[in-house]
C-alpha cells in the first residue's frame, strides 16, 4: 500500500488538478454514477471529540473514459488538541481497489 503525506500530495498535484477531480466527482454524482451515503458520526464524549467517516464509490457505466473508485475519508475533531499543540481536525483518505477492496493508498 502506498502511503502519501501532505507534502507528497502537494509535490504531485496542482490546485487545478484537485479542482478538476472534484468537478469530475460532482459530475458523476449528478449522473447517478456515485454513491455517497451520509457520513457516519461517532461521538467520543470522554475526550470531547468526534469521529467522522465519509465513504464514497464512483462506478463506471462501462465507459472506458470514466474510472471507478472506492474509498473513505476519516476525520477526527478533538477540541482539546490545541492544548497538545496538535491540529483540532485530523484526517486521512483510504483508497481501495473497487474490485477487491484491497487498500491501495493511505493519504494524509
């Protein structure tokens, strides 16, 4: 599995690339080719935190121009992290092979 840090991603992606990818995602959603369920919200009351999971699947309609993708964004929000010199919001994205579910990449 490929692990990519924020600096790795910044080195290979431009803002233009990111905007184009987001645009393609919204187009797939509008065409009905994307499944983006409501995010899972899990409270962590003992530490005044929350865990959010946002899975998504984009399937192709057999059109080779459209790629399919499967993954999930995992975000935690812990307000007390400021006291620890940590960012309040922490997050990663896990990209999976959409045919096998095998993890392909973990991205900061």
